[in-house]
């Protein structure tokens, strides 16, 4: 029964990450030809984290495989970092990603809520 709970948690995390990516992709600031550099960086970071999660074998994770659990742990840490970055209002994230630090991007309440749900 515990293995089913692990599989369910993995599936829930996958869905939450998919929801966040979908919300990000609908932002006007990420649309070509000139996506906002901060939005582009964060979307890429979140997509790469999601790709890591998608490469975890659910059966191995459910059976307690240490490598699968380490990967999921890494994804969770990356999600916490993404949430922290999404809520940066200091301008440091913009500076780090080639944006304008005096005018940091506001990702809005929907994306912030979806990112926060990944840390719960």
C-alpha cells in the first residue's frame, strides 16, 4: 500500500509541474520572438526539473529504489528554489538572468500559487 502512495505522490508532483509549465507557457513574456530573459530562464529551469522527474521509473520509486528517491528529492529541491526565485522582488534574479533589475518581472498570483503548491 505504501508503494501505491509513493506512485500517487509522484503522479501528483508530475501534474503540479505540468500545470506550472502550462501557466508559464501562456505568459506573454515568454512568447517569441523576444521572450523576457528572466521568464525564459525560469521556464527552462522548471522544464529541466520536470524532465528529471519524468525520467524517474515509477515502479523503482514505489519500490524504494534509492537512486529514484534521490532524483525526486533533487526535483523537490529544485522546485523549492524555483519558488524562491519566482518570489524575488529584489531585482537580483533579473540581474542574474540578463533582465532589468530596476524592473523585475511579476509572474502574477496564478504562477506563484502553482509554484508554491510544489513546495507543499
